[in-house]
C-alpha cells in the first residue's frame, strides 16, 4: 500500500524557459491596430505574442511556410514557371551616414556617450505611418525565397588568427566575406501585392546578420548599419523570381553633437540639485527625436529611389 505522505524532492531538473533568441526576441511594445480596442486581448498579449513569433520562426525554416496572418511569399527560381518571372531584385542602396546615422556605437566599458537605441516597436510603427502617408499599406512578415544568407555559426569554424582578422574588419565597419547558404528570409513588411518589401535592422537584428563575439567583453558593440549592409548583400543574391523592390532601414544609433547643452529653466544653474535630472531628461528626448528624424530621412531616401525606379 502506497503512503500518502508528501516527501520533498532530493533533486529536480532546472526549469527551461524560452530565451529571447528562441522566441525571436519578441517585441511586446507593438500591438496591431485592430487589437487596440479589445481589452480581453491585452491580458494575454504576452503569451500570444510569444506563441505567434515562435510559430513564425518555425515556419521560416520549414519546407512550406505556415502562418495564420496574411503572408506575402515571393517565390524563387524553383517555383512553378507560371509564377516565376524575370529576374528582378532591386535593393535600394543605403543613404550616406550623414543622412541616415552611423548605425554604430558601444555601451559599457569606457563608452561615455552611448547612442540612443529606438525600441523596435516604435521604429516599425513609424515606418508604417510614413508609408501610409504616401498611400502604401504594409502587411507583416513577408517570406522571401532564393536568397543566399550568411551561414549561421560560421565564426566558430575559424582559427584564432582568421577570427581576429574578421572581427577587426567588423570593428572598422567592413563586411567580411562569409560562407552562405540558401534559405528563406523573413522580412518585416511588404505591400499586399508583394512588389515592395521592407526590413528594419534593429539592435537585436544586427546580431543575427553580423555575428560577433563581444559577449566576452565588458563592452557591447552595436552595428546596425553593418547589419543593414549585410541584408542588402543577402537580398541581392536573389536573382530569380517575382520582381521585388526592397528598402532596408536601420537604427541610426543617434548621438547628440558635442556642443549640445541643456536648456535649464530660468534661474536654475548647472550645479543646482534638480539640474542634473532635467539635463538627463532633455538629453534623452533630444537623442530620441534625432533618431526618429534620421529614420524618417532613410524612408524619404527610399521613396526618392522609387521615383527614379518605379514599380512596374
């Protein structure tokens, strides 16, 4: 006869929680407009967003992408002849850094003036609104076929000398030659007809496209422009399939100019007790406004490109 006495466990397995990478670094700050009025959805948004993102990532690697949301699929050369068309993948060149921002910076260690990083949800909403101003509606998560993307984990295959050469090139803003593999690439947005696609390279996205080994240091490097350049190079390898024009945007990693100064209220001096907090608030607001300004400049650059290279 079994005893009903409750006994403590001598050992148990450590709980396994999903990491940010496993759920695609889901951004809970961005809520679809059609859900904003549903109070019942808000209470379960976190769990739902994690589940939907996980499904999207699985679909990206599956043989056939599956999604409950509207998904635009851009076929590759292996698609049926009735669907495939003339090779035409046009990726808009990135604007100059003076317009778009350096897209580079560092945190920690001796970084005395770190850049401002836009929340990804805020950046995506800004992109949607700017496209809507120009009469273009965007749908989420288009899947692009036939691109040769960087092979994951390739840095681990290098010897020490070659690894240092690669990392040094990244530090000075140069893309090294990397081994590639044919795979599906999921972007952020596309027009409903799939003629125009958009990708925003956030701080987290940059780590996916430009592998680095900064995790063993007290400094954390940000290379969003380098990640955007790799996205341009990756999508340009797609040479067959439905014609597609792509705009690549990235976090500007905005810095305020060295001569920037806070505007203290009348009668307040720099050394007053409240002056430091006021200066921090003004600096944060100014950097954020500058970052949004430079992201909008990137979007305007793309639409100027479309004027010269219209969608047929």
